[in-house]
C-alpha cells in the first residue's frame, strides 16, 4: 500500500468549554485512544492523525485552513464527543476544500447503567452533538460522508477505510496529468468531452502530446535496454520457446514492443504524467523509427503499475482507471480498462465479452499470462504484434464509466459477474466475460439508457460504496445498476436527476 504512505487523514473532535477543563481533558484522552485504535486496526490504509479538540469558531477555522494547505492531508474526520454548538463550525466549514467525513460514534460501547450520572451524560453526548453538527452540514449543503457505528467494530472501520481510499485517490487526481498521443478517433462522442470542465470538477489535466515528440524518445532507446526488457518478458510470462529465436519475425515484434514500452515510460516519467491514451491511426513515421504497431503490450504492463490508460483517445477512462488502481492498492484481485466487444445470447446466461485489441490489464488474469505474437489487422499498421493473452478471474466486481452529459458529468456504475468463458482459439487477446446485474437485458439496457460508454474501468475489489464516496466528493451525478434495478424505475431516476441538475444549474 505504498500509494498511501505520503497521505494522512486528520481527526478533529468537537467539544466546548461549557463543561469545564476536566471534561476537555477527558475528551482529548478518549480521542487519542480512538485514533490509535483505528490506526492499529490494520483495516484503514491511510494514517489517521489526531488534530485535537475544537472548542471555538477560531479553533475550527484554524484547523480547516491548515488542512487545506497541507498536501499530506487528504480529508478530515469530525466527531462530536460532547455537545458542540454547530454555529462555531460555520466559518471553518465554509473554507474547507478537503473531503469531509462525519463519524457518528461514541467512546464507550454500552451505557454503564448502574453507574451513569449527570457528569457522564454531559461528557458523552455524541447522540446530541452529532445531530447538531449534522444539521449545520445539511443546512450548508455540504457534501460529506456520514459513518454510523461503534469505532471498534470492523464494519465501521471498513467504511472509514473505503472513504480513506477514495479520498487518497481524489488527492492523487488533483495533480494528475493525462497525455494523449493522438486525438479522439473516428468522430467518437461518448469517450470525448469537456476537458476544461473535467479539470474544474475532477481535478486532472489532459494534454495533447504529438506522437512526433514520443518518437524522439523512441529513437534514443538503447538496444541493450531493450534486450534487458525482452529478457524480463521471457521470465515473467509463459511463452513458446520459438519466441526466443532472434532470427524470427516473432522475436523482432517482441523486441519492438519492448522498445515502445521503454519510450512510453521515459516520456511519461519526464512529463510527470499519471496516464495516457493511444490511437491506432497515429503511430509515427515507420520509415523514421515510428512504432510498427500500436503499443498494446506496453499499455498492458503500464496499467499493471498504475498508469491510467484509455484506448482511442479516451482520456476520461485513462483518468478513471488511474483512480481505480489507486483506490485498490493493497487489495488482492485486480482491475483493468475494458471494452464491451461482442454479445453472447444464451438465455439466463446471456453475457458480454469484454476485451480490446490488445490493452487489457494482466492484474485481472486468472492464470499466468502468456506472451504471444499475432497479426492485428486494424489501424494504419496491419501487422504482427506482441501481446499478453489470458482470461479473467471468475467472480463478482464493479465496473464504472464517466460520461459528459453537457450540463454535468455522470458516473455510471454496474455490478457485474465474471463467468467462465469458452476457449477462443482464433481470438488471441486478453478478455473477460460478464453478466451485468440484474441480468443481461436489464443491465445492458440501463447502461445504454444512461448513455454509458463502450469503455469502462473494472475492479473485483471495490464496491459501489467507493463510487458513491467518489461522486459525493466530486459533486457529480451517479447512477447505480444492480440486482434491484428495473428499467421503469431506472428511467424515472434518470428523469428526476435531469430535473435536479437543470434546477441546480439555474439556481446557481
């Protein structure tokens, strides 16, 4: 979980001086114990740092300003140990620009029935104070997450962990640079959108990068470095021994793929980019050291290391994949960029084959990927090229996409079940086969009604709660297609959302 090492979450306890200094000392001691317990639980990947009690408007404002200006702080957890008059939170909350969680808990688990007196009541007023705080957040229309539960319970800690992961990924996206090698392809609408609005709303910046500039890096790659990377490929992946014969075209294609990967790595590092897109109609001048085919193997490997990727210029998917990868660091099962490719009608087992020409991340592979070289007959280079071939794990997961609706961004989330595919001996690509919930007809129909893309970012490890938190922090629309979805109710939701966002825009 190295992705989270440089981040922290601040824990601020609400109190006041009405009950005397001894009460504040007790509040402080309880808060320190709780923060230590949350950190020691091993369930929350981002370190929680206790920032003391806030007993006045000036103290609240000071801690909120400090959080805004601290790059390590990715969010604030607030908890009202005692009754904390919420008017004192107004000025600080007005200035807060970091994600906010309101934890509704209590230091003690059960009421001490036989010993409880008025002093205990005055000190342990979370039932009172958290409602006061909740009211002011609601009145101020603040976007926040509310977690309710005893702080020592695993279920409570897990919900905090979800928000912590999302908040860290949100922080990561605020300086995310996506490089587009080539433009959007073939007048495609659904994967394009407003890059200015995306930077305002979602934080990341998208730059066009001429392929000619990438080719300057390609020209400078040393053959010895390519040889070393090819050797690494042969150690890491299953492959036929014939592939190692340096006299064959297949070996040359593997070598060329390695050179393309090194060029991409170099330019992404130099530019400080966290993601990129490619375009199979823009690969440089082959006569002057251009790519001999789209760098699919490089894209697969770079995704596995956390670089965002979107095919055919899809910058929104590139950014979203980076966010998915970041949120899931330390979780076991994997994530990938995927594309709806072809349909399989089979009654209740009707499904969608997810694949791409080449670019599917090996983190979702059921078995060790196999390095293969095959013909690719699409784009300006119709030729043999290297790729990793595998099928995905069987299991449940969540896929998501972001679309530009003109007046807002919409996050579309679908629960899916990856199932065992039949062999594809003449389709040597990486793939997944899934049934969208609640079934193929409703799941696919709802996705289309919502305007979903043919590209999406999939993970076995995250749940819809991650995307709920992400949409809340970003202030964007989210629709969730799941086991309870019906087309009739989903249409109503889309129409109600349209009214809400039109009115919201008019009022603001």
